[in-house]
């Protein structure tokens, strides 16, 4: 299995969730939100295709991380590969797992399938598109007021609390 990434894997990030975090940038997003900070990640033909096994080996080399955050682009356009990496990070590295999505929780749940399976593998989801009119630079980890930081129960996808 391969995943399309928009850039190199990062580590020691403190801006994409709590604790020191690895960050995986997926390539490809349909939403085209005005004001998006990463328009270069929209094109599904751009970026680079990487074997999931190669991603795992690169992540294993990152020491002292609390978890991983999937950013985009839209991680939920590649749910099978993201699910595989998410499960592996939890089981092999004992990391917690966060993801951003331009979709809202309710729509991902209603769609079911691999998207819901990936969502159920998470500890937290920051959901919803970036809306320029709702921009708020004081928010933690997100750019507009409509976006929610949802803390989830891994395995069930149940919302534990909203921050
Ligand atoms: S969902 Fe995210 S990556 Fe996609 S266009 Fe909107 S802000 Fe950009």
C-alpha cells in the first residue's frame, strides 16, 4: 500500500496537538477553502507516493514523540493508508493519534467504511473546513471558529469532550 504525501515527515512539532508530535502531511484535497494555508496540497497528482512500510520505518526513527498528527491536504481521502499507519503508531510506538479533516465528524461517521475506521483509530479529530470569515488566530491548533477539537475514545469513535 502507498500513501501520497505532500512533504517530508516532521517530528518535534508543538503546533499540531499536545506534546511533541510527528506530523504526516497528506497530498490532495477537494475542498479548496478560500484562505487555505496549504493550497499546494490540493492537487491529487502532486507530492510523492511513498510505501506505507517506508513511512513506518521513518517514523520509528523519531524518538521522544507523544504522538502523530495527520495533516493535509485531506487525510480522509486516503483512509486505508492512514488507518494502517495510525494503528501501527499506536501498537508499535505507543503514540496517540490526531488528525485534521475538512469534513465534519458527523459526515465521516455517516459515510462509514474506511473513513469511519480511520476516525475510530484516533484520539482526537480537528474537524471542519477552514472558513475565512470565521478566522480566529487565538484558537488552539485550528484556524477558524467553526472547527472543533474533538477528543475521542479510540476503538469506538465516541466523542468524549469538545475543546
Ligand atoms: S480542507 Fe484544509 S487543506 Fe483542504 S482546502 Fe480546506 S483548509 Fe485547505
